[in-house]
C-alpha cells in the first residue's frame, strides 16, 4: 500500500478498521479483530517493508493460509478477492499493489576497477538483466501475473479482445548498492520489463493459447508495478479503482487551485482531527475545498460490507470554508456542486 511518507500509521489503522468491519471475514478470520483497537500492528501488517518510506505491507497470503482447513481453494480465492476489494476502497492510500514475486540484478562492482579475473557487469548490461530475468521468470512460471495469464483464448476466435497494459516503476528503499540512476533508472525498468511482458504474453503459446496482450501507455487496463529496492526488482499488479491509477484522484473538480492537497492526505487530516457527529469542520484556507469535499464524501458514504449497510457520521456535520482569495471561494462552491 503506497501513501505519502508519514502516513503509514494512518494507513495501517484504516486497514485494521475496514477489515475488522466485514462480518464475513471476521467469521472466518477472527484474528482480524484481535488488534483492531490496539496501537500495536498485527504480524500481517508491516510498516515500511524493506525500509520503503511511505509504504505499508499487508501479507494477504498469510491471511488466506490461516483459513480453516475445510475451505476449498476456490473459497480461499474468493476471500482474497473480497480482501482486495476492501483494499481498493481505502481512502488513505495512493495505490495498492498485489505482489507476485521478485528477482535480483547484478550491479558493477564499484570497488573493483579492473575486473580482470572475473566477468564484469557493465553499466549497459544492468537494464538488459531486467529484460532477461523477468522473461525467464515469466516463462518458467516462477513469477505469475494472474491478470495477464488468465487472458487466454483461442487465437482464431474473432471475439478475442486485446488486453492493454503498462509498466510503472519506482526506486524504493535506500538503494545503497548503487544509487546512480544512470545505472538503472525507473525508465530503464519500465522499458525492459514492458518488453519482456510483451514478448511473453503478446503471442499465443505452442498450443495456440494466450496472446492478445499489448502495451498501452495512455489507456492501460492493467498496470504492472516493477520497483527496485537496492538490487531486487519486485513485480506486482496494481489494483485499480475504476481504472484510475492514482486512487487519491476521486473527486471531480470544476476549479483546481494553484496549490492543492491530495484527497488521501485530506482524509488523513480528518482522521487526526477525530471528527465526531456533533462537530463542525472549518478549513480556514480552503482553496478548492478538497478537505471539505473529502469530509462530506466520507461522512455521507454508505458502506455495504456484504451483510450490513451502514452510514458513516450523519448529516448534522457542518462544513465551513474560508479563503483570502474570492476566486478560491467561488471555485470551492463550484467544486461542491459537481462532486
């Protein structure tokens, strides 16, 4: 789960809250509620995994493996889908990625300038490693990307549709092994990983199964996340809400202020303020009104947790925005009308 640095605890608390509020999950996984009101995070929530600031790890596989033995694989998969659907509804994050696997790349030895006795790893060979190792892992099914793998069809079927994907990458952690972006940048990873995925999934296999996968940078249906942490490349799939890559972009705006806060940060501020149904919310520097819009949306949202329907807060909360710029006040009013 990705958010801004410093919001990790708020993300973890929201995860505990939203998972513990789902009756079907609680029935099968009672431990979800054991730490719901505890300041200590349970073992399946990891703050800043691999020292990645702004990230929270959630061990979904460990939750599924803790399920009662009588559950079939299909039922366990359904529970994982339910968990992922709940994660997509989180308001404190920018995006959530389902992790599939990882592999290592070898950087040039900065302390060995000659490299006479051992084969050297040149700077230009590092990006190529991403292509070769990811392609090999995909072909051997050491890394499985379910969304792409499930897009299998008969190559002669006239009703076949093309699945569009793109690769996104970020440099995470400390990157102490080789901090230089000239060696392996996010752009390098996106290009080489995209090429490997395209080659493996674009054409049908020897049995005529598969294919129909193509790269589309502007309008992807699937976003593959390949991040580098020191010398490790992690591979996962972003879980998208309405095909939106940035989950903090959830409000329509008729007016965008020159400086604005992201909706997930606005949600974090509301959590820190501990808003109660009898409170009023005042934003003295409202700009385009993002904080007020987020509050109004959150406290009026109807939540369906499969068996129960509840409404957060109530309509008695008052929302007040002030700003020194009349243009911002007019813009905030316009935004309130379109949201």
